[in-house]
């Protein structure tokens, strides 16, 4: 459902339905035009109850479906995503504001998660321990956990949901997806294609809404597991409330990712990587490099390079313009919030060397790339997640001092070092305070086969999203010990088999 100004629907029990008990809606906007393109229902507790009941009813039959048959649904889904690849990307651009290249990259990352899920039959196998004790055999195997819920953010409308439901349902669970009310159209299209791939009724359900819907999902007695991606404040809340109600929870929060540039770094390559990291997706990603730590003498040259590169970027509208290199942020309110950090930078003692407020935005939610130099760790600009196209530059005298900057950070998603020294790279990998590390890589985000290993206030839970940890999260182990005794009555034994061996009578 992508028609302009139409109210989007829930997907429950294999049917598209209106919200139950509430007609209130919020606007879905096109960030490039500043115009409304759809309405999203705020949802009710009744909507949640119906969706969870649908998932619960489908659970037993789906869990008993052979895993190779569940995987075949993913193989069919993969083909449909490839067939609709460009349309998915253009829909994403329309409701989110990503450039077409960024949108295609996101759809590709989601596709890789589906490909990963296709291989789950090989990953879900248990272990066997013959003769673990005298006459005793041991084995482990994995079972679905039950009804799973995904609560996803606006910044990756395709990829983040596909971090979750392909693994969850291939492992035998059923699923309820609650996408951001800012970007429901992409989630709807993903579900439509999944239905076309052959997923049975009730296995996947879709609800829309805000806090009322989230709270109902967190507290519902029939929900077994919660996956969440969003801000740290909400991630902590989801983790605490979900755990208090007996759910297993993986809850990814915000970030402040540091990019350390050593004096021996290839400056041209480093500047390109920093700009792509800080300004890609208009800075609206939890792996964006939002802090550059210039070590030693590299600082002034780095600033010059960043200003030159960022000022030359093709910044503009994305819907219908494939040449744009950086597009708008998600909303006018968010644009103003990010710009507010530039307002306060000078009064804090920092220096705005490139001001993104100077672009001609028209009716769009456009904010150009910004660079702020001389940022220190006592400033809000360093302490808080900005989530926009703004790069802060911190000066450090040494690698050790740069590592100390990282230790002071409450977040811990990603960090990268730019250097030609193997020793520096090794020290950085071992000691920097983040769960995802890059060496001469601007965005150290893992591929589908590796877990998204945020640390500290960037993640709450024990098992991370993606990769083998994702499979572990969506399954639970059962251990069996077996002992068989010789029968007192051997008359039932096949006469081909006797004490003389097979084939002897």
C-alpha cells in the first residue's frame, strides 16, 4: 500500500486489516519534498493481541514443518527480492530520503540476511556425544523459542527488519513486526513479498503504532523474545521491561563511533572514508563515524581535506535524482535538532569550520554536511548521539590519548583506525572501547555472517543481532541423555542379525 495519503494497514492472520478500536494516524512524509505520502495508524492493544494470537496459533504447525521446507520459503523470498530490487530501493528513497545508491546498498544487505537464513539448516544442527558415559549417549539440539517480536527504527526500513524475521522464522518461530511509524511502506512491501514466497498464514504479522503498541508487545504473556534497534534510552527501556516480563531480549541502542587518524595514514583515502562514514545516509545510522580523532600533526591537514571533500559533495533531493550523494534527514524536527548542535558549538569553545545550514533546502528536510573542530569530551557535541551529517573533530597527542578518549565514551558500537603501522593497528584492535573495529575501514559494520557486536550503552542483552548469535537467540537448546538396555526377549530381533554378525543364520 503506497498510494498517497492512504492509511496503511496491519497484516494479521494472513489478511490486511485496519486498526482495531482507533482511527488516529500519523503522517508518513517524503523527506525530499516535505509532503505527506501516507498515513500510519497509531495502533492499539487490541491490534497487538490479535497479532500475537495469530502468531501463537501458527506456531506449532510452523515449528513442526521440516527445516528444509522452511528454508525453501527463504530461497523463494530471495528470488522475489532480486526481482523487485530496484522498486524496493526506490520505495525506500521515497519514504526515508536515502540516495538511490544508499537505498540499493541497504536492500543488498537485507538480501544477504535472507541468503544467510537459507543456510540455517546447516547451522542449526546439534551435537552428539556417543558413549559419554558407560552405555549412555548424549545429544543437543535446537528448538524454536516461540512467538518473536521485532521493533525496528526508521533509519534502515529494509535491512533491520531483515536482520530479524528471516532468521527467526527459518528457525521455526513465528513473528510480529512493529516498524517505525515514520517508514511503514518498506516493511509492508517486505511482508507482501514474503507472502508471495509462500509463508503460511499467521507465521508473520505486522502491526503499526507507538508506545502503546510497544508496551503491549513487551508485556504480552505469549511473546517469548524481543529484538529492538533504536536509541539508547528506548533500548534500555525495552530490555528492562522485556526481561521483567520473562522475555529474552536483544536491544541495540545508540552510538558515538570514533575514527582515529594517525600521522602516517594515507590522508586522501582517510578523508574519503571519513566523509562516507560521517555523511553517508545523512549520518542517520548507528555505525556512522561521528567523531574523528586527529592524532599529532595530522589535524590541520585533515580539516583542510574534510572541508574540501565535503564542500564538493552533491547534496540535494534524492527522490528522482540518482546523482545525489547525500540527501535529507528524516523530518523537519530532526533537521532542526541536528542544526541545534551547530548553534551551540561556538559557545562551547568549538569551531564550526563547515556549516551545513547554508544549503538551500526548500520544502525538503535537507541539512548539508558539517564539520566542527576543537571538540572536547566535556561538550554535548561529543557526549550525545547527534544522528545527522555532522562530524566532530577531537585533537589528541598520541594513540594512547586517542584510546583514552574512547574509554570515556559511554557507547561502544564501532571504531576505526587509519594507519600504515601494524603495531598501531594491533594496539587499537586490542584496546579500543568498542565491539566492532575497523582498520583503514570507515564503517566497520559486519556482514550477515558476523554478529553486530555493540558494547556498553550501545547494546543490552547477551546474544547479538545477526550471524550465528542471531541463530542462537532465536533458538533454545535441549540436551538429551539416552541409555538402552538389552531386551530380555530377543525374539523380535531380525534373524539376519545375531551374535555371529550380519548375514549369518
